[in-house]
């Protein structure tokens, strides 16, 4: 038997405009639990997709048990014994557990091709018991908890005789007890000889389970260590330790009166006990891992979703936000995270998109005055310097960065005081990024209070006056400009060792 | 930031102007006229054309709000039932001694209420599609009409009421003038107002519309209510023309109306299409039916012809896309 069940050498994968993986290495021994760590966007997801055959790498080689392989489709990887279990289980909620386990490789009679239900149920039962589950294989999938659904996914992997199991943030949606159960299952799989690649943001998971850890950063391979040989601070440095080379054109804005104050805001199941205040001219960062509840807080402030606890004060007066329209009328604007789905009407021209939030301004008794509309659109598109020839160009023809500028221009049409920017530079190339930072900085100087949600540490550190770090729906740290460091943010955003007690 | 100048002048190209679906409809319309004139000597006769127009225009009133509904990427198949219900209630009230003027107002109110209920249900039960909601109300509204009138017909309306369906202003049918007025109003509402712009926005991307402060639910309710109101208007003209009503009138109107809207270049995917296209389609289908009827082509064959036209309409998306909403008028 080869020393490594799986070995990846020099994997590079480029998507249009982005290098998602840049010369990456990975080695997995038989019967090993190997943690893969890195920030959001470090390239972990693409890496999994390469291993599972979803993406073919542009360069590099994959060896399975010492033999070179090439996966042309996810099916090839499945046949080779590689299975992945995701945080959000992809299942058929209306079908039974048995059907979910055997989907795509049902046991059928050789002669008549009849589905052998009894065999399948019995086999499913055996797999579930082996994993310590107590529910029946005839249960409907949708009736199970997330943790139980993950067990089904694992059973599915076993039914296909998977030798390499990838778990992508499996504990993110689990409670402590459920996580503990998952640890035990993972150990049982390891003892049976399976190898596990465990991806998680929790240090706790890594210390509890893994014997090896590999770190990716900015799509690059940083290193592989034995878990008991690397100290926690060293690991953090490995994960974030880049120098900030980008230029952040932050200008010192005049900080004015308080615009927004949030006290004990909560929405059951999403976030709790969120308190902060925002002043004129200030940029407040809101960071934390994806799924920490940042977007949910913003959407509650903007009236997209509700909240059931706490109070929001706007310019000193308490108010309940019920709809985005109301929020905008009062003076709060939101730049949504997904600009293609939430921010823009892609089939429309630049001009039409820009004026959509404030149509009434260019109308008399409901009748549109197209001349004044076109003028405003032109003025604002130029203000944020959208690169296009005409305001009649379709936004779908623009690059990501220019589309984002159009969404910024939309915000500028209304008379707003507070801007909530949700991942303003997501999916935007470096050049357009600094243009967007410039816009943000200028907006702060002209008197807006800005909340900037971001997963990207450099821009949080480069742009914000204060930073609130969220973890699992709560604010775990509120850092002033002088205290904002990558280490402080990372410690507050990740659970487990070392306990961020002093930050709290 | 480097200064950058964008033009706000509408690019106008001859090719773009003529590559619009509406021109295809105009060509088809001319083809239908030419064909009919050649096939029958009776077609090109003012009186005949006028009578034909009067007979197919009743359902055209529903086409106008249906354009809005389909641009919203929704559908309303209860309109035929609303016609029947509002007509039956009006006739029943009159038969029980209520003055016709009042019964007429009640008819409009019933239609409006039915449309409002549709809109409310669609907005409240987001998991149900508008097809399902209006399929249910289609059955319910028609069912109520049957309960009220059993299977009888009611008529003998006052003389003035006949004017709606049979009257003339000079030598122009009153129904044509009424339709022209409504068509202009709905055209302005769709193309020249903030309301119309928001309808297009919702049809293209409801989520982005909501994030842009568009009151999606409110606009949907208003549009469906308008469809109810216009169905009642159709009920008035149809009842007047027939001189009596029964619970099974206007059966299948919803499909005729939707066919006209789709042929008019309004995409069922939402966000695309123009009022003028649907109006052209009304007359195109109307004269096609009339002409082929003159030369004794059966109604069944007619259906096949209209079906083929529809397939043609939805399979020429390249032509259809140009200028219909995507680039749109103004900005």
C-alpha cells in the first residue's frame, strides 16, 4: 500500500479573472483525520471541488494510492471512493432515508431490474446502527435534524464504500452535543480505515479530531504540520499573516452626532443581543465568519426581515422598521450582498437601475419625466465612475466591479444618512476594489454613517473606525481603530481555544 | 477617481427600431387582411368589418390588465369566471327589482372584489403560484354563479343598456371607442408612469425590486384588482350584446386573452413586452377568426391556426427581445 491514499501536487485552478488555487499541495495518509484550514476565500471550496471531480484542475496531478488519476466528472471521484459531506446537506427531503442513501446506486434485481426494497432497508439499517443512529431507515429525510441528516450522508458515503471522506464544515450548524456525536462517528470511520479531510473554522474541531493540519491562504498552499507540533498563535499567523499591500484611501472623516443605536437586537434562531451605535462620518465594520449572523442583522435593520427582541433608535428616536421602503424613507440604505439577485435588474440599462429606488423624484403625479431621470442617472453614474459608454448600456454587460458601482449609485439617489454595505467588494477585481474603497471613504467624509459588513480582513482593518466581530449570532468583540488587528479579529470570530475571554 | 463621461442620449439605430416584435405583428396583420380580402368578397365591407370588430372586442378589455399580470410573471385564469359571476349577479339583482343603474355598479364592484381577492391570496400565500390560486378562484367564482342562477338564463334588460354592446357614436361602435380609451389609459399606466416601471422591475427581479423599496405586494394586488375590474367591464359589454346572461358565459375567455397577450410579444417569463403588441394581437386574431369564418373554415381549424401562431410567437425570441422592455423606451 502506498504511503498516501491521496496526494495532490501543484494544483492550479483559474476562473475568469480569479486564481482560485495556486500551486497547492496536499497529502493524506490512510486512517488519518486531516484538518484543512484557512479564511473565507482561501480556496478550500475549490480544492474540494477538484478532489471530488467537480472542477478539473488547470495544472497539477492527483494521485490515488500512488497511482495518477484524472477525474472527468463527480462520478469518477465517487467510483474511486471519494465522498463529500457538506454543511448544508443536499438531500431529497420528501424521500425516505433509505432512498436518500441509495440514490443513484439502488440495489436492483439482476433479472427484472426491480428495486430490492427489503435489501436496501436492511442495508440502510445496518449502516445507521453502525454509526450509532437510532432512527428508522424508513423515516422521511425532511423530518430529521441537520445532525441526523449528516449521519445519513455519511451512511451514504459508506454504502458507496468511500475510503476518503471530506467533511466541509460539518459542525457549523450543530449544537455542542451533536458535534460530540459527529466526532465519535468520525473517529469510528478512521478506526475502520477511512481517511477524513475535515474542514472547519473551529479550532476546537481541529484539536479534538485531527492529527495533521494543512493551511491555505489566498489560494496558496502555506504548510502542513502535525497538530501537536504547531502552536495556536503560529497557526493564526499562518492563516492570516499576509502583509496588507493594498492601498486603502481612508480619509479622516469628521465624526458627528449619533445616527443609529441598536440595543439588544435579536431574532430567534439567527442572532441575539446585538448592540452598537453608529455616528455620522464613521465606518463601523461588522465582521466574523460567514454564517455568523452579520447579513441577518443588516436585513433586520433594513426591514427585509423582522426582529423579535431589542430596540433600534434612529437619530435618537425609537422606531420599528417594517419594510425596505420605510427604511429608505427614514434614511437607511442597504447595499445587498448578492448584487445580481438582490441589487440589480440585470436585463435593464444602467440608468433604469440607478433610478429605480427613487422613481417618484422624477415623476409628476405618477408620470415619469424621462429627461430629468436620464440626467440624474448620468450624473450619478459619472460620480461613481461606471465604465460604460452610455447610461443605456445593459448592466449585464458590465464587469462585477462596475455593476457594484451601479448599486452604489442607486444608494446615492435617495436622501440617506446611514448606509449598510454588505460585502461591498465581493467578487470584484483588485482595481475596482480600490475604486470602491475610494467611494466608501468619500461617502463617510460627506457625512454618511456607514456599516460595512466584510469577511475580508485587509479591508476591515484598512477602512473601519471601529469593528464589531460576530460569532454564532452574537457580537463577541468591539474593537477601536487602534486595537484592530488580524489576530484580535480572528480570535473573536472563532470558537474554541484559546478562549477569547479578555476580548469579551 | 478619473472623470468619465457617459452619454444620456438614447442610441437610435434603424435596425434596432425595425427589429421589434410589433413590426412582425403589423406584417402578420397586413397578411391576414390581404389573405381575407382575396378569399372572400364580403370581408372588405365597412358594415361587416364593424360588426366583426364589435363582436370580438368584449374580451379585449381583459387583455389590457392581463398584459400587466404577465409582465409581473404571474397569470390569472379566473377572469372568465369573474365575467360570469359579475354578469350573473347584475342580472339577478335586476330581475329582483334593483334598478339597472345600481346593478351595473354592483357588477363592477363584484369584479373588482374578485380581482382583489385573487391578489390578496397570491400575496399572502407566496408558496402558491398564481396559476394555482386563480385556478381555485376560477372554479369558486363560476360555482357561485351557478348557485345563484342554477342553469337558467336571465335577460330583458332596459333599452339603454343595449347601447353598450350595440350602440354607435356617429358611425363608430361605442365599444370600440370605449376600448380605445381604456387602451390609451392602460398604455400610459404601463409605459409612462412610475407604477408601470415598477411592474417591469418586479417581473424582471422581484427580490432586487423589494430591496430597492418597491412595494411588490401592493403593486401585485392593484394589478390583479384591475384585472377583476376589467373583467366586469367585459361582463357589461358581453351581457349587453347577448341581451341575457347565464352562468356559463365567457367560458374559455381566459385562454383567448392569454393567447392574445403572448402573441403580442409579452413574455411569460416576466419583465418584457409592450401594450401595443397585445392590442395588435387582439385585432390580428379577431380579423383572422372573422375572415376564416366567412369562408366557412370550422372553429376547430381556427384553433389550430391560432395555436400555430402562438408557437411562432414564442419561438422567435431573437426578434421579440429587441426593444421589448429590455432596452425599453426612455432610460
